């Protein structure tokens, strides 16, 4: 069966520090991968999606970047965090053409102080 | 761009039915989804409906779609304390959500004893 992991579960970082959040998927090949952010009072916002290794699409301009170094690994990064980067970051995967569901990871709670 | 709107809160008594409503603006939406998020957790797909359907039932859940009015609802029969969560409406205009979903801000379902 497929599982999706996110690391770390919680993170507290000072403004201006770098960020690296990791998402890995097991039990499937060539999934579409997604990063969403859930900020207070703003619902879920799609940040990035990837249809394959090295292929990243950005939905909104921001202080963050994403990379997909391996088929089942998706990384969210920042060189310098802003206060507005605080939120709950969710990774999701979807197998194109197989079903209609996006499977979400457990999330990472990021607090920028 | 696309927009998805939901009420922020809904309070119901245990054992009653809960009806969570959602409106969307994208007339080319193909799939519409309901996700459930329990405190501190990721998102779990409850059900989805394809845009050429007007109703879908799955155990205690009933989804109604009025495509003309761009209105989606989720009815939970015999609401239990375990149903207490945030419910997100989401849509996509691509096949199976390949380029991400657009989410509403979520409805907090509060269960009164």
C-alpha cells in the first residue's frame, strides 16, 4: 500500500533562517506531487506541483522553492524565512489517470519567529 | 481565478444531520471533493463527485451537486462526536486533479452533546 511521509512534524525557525521540508512517498511510481500551505484564516493554497523528476510548477510567487531530486521525494525550501511563511505545510500525491484522489501527508507545522 | 467559498462554522447536535455547503466559480470544474481534517492532521478524502453527476451517496454521506448554481453540499447523517473536524470543499478543472486542487477555507463542524 502507498504511504506518504513528511519530515519534520513541527519546526520553529527564526526569521531569515533557511528551510528544508521533506516529503517522501512509498508504494507507487511516478506520482504527481504537491505542496500546499494552510495558513490561519486562508484555507489551503497550492504552492507547487510536480509531474516528474526535476519538473516543478509554481502556482504563486513567493519566498519558497521546490525540488524533486527523486521520483518519490519532494522538497520545499527557502533561503531566508519570513514571518508570513508560518503555517501548516501539506504534501500530497496523485497518480494520474488511475484515480481521482489526492493523498495527503500528515503535515509540517512551521512557526517563524 | 477560481474561487471556492464555504461557511467557517457549523454547529449541530449529536444525532442530527449536518449539511455543509460550498459554492464555486469555475464553470469548467470537472471533479469536486470533500476532505476532512482532524486536529493537527493531514487531509483525508471523504468523497468526490464528477461534474456530470448530481448526487452521490456513501453510507452516512450524501453529496449533492447543483451545477447550474455551482453549489455543492455534504450531508452527514446521524452526526457523531467523531465527525468533529474541518471539512474542505475542493475542485479541479483538470482530469483527476493533475495540476492541483482549489480549496475552500474549510468549515469547522462543531458537535453539541
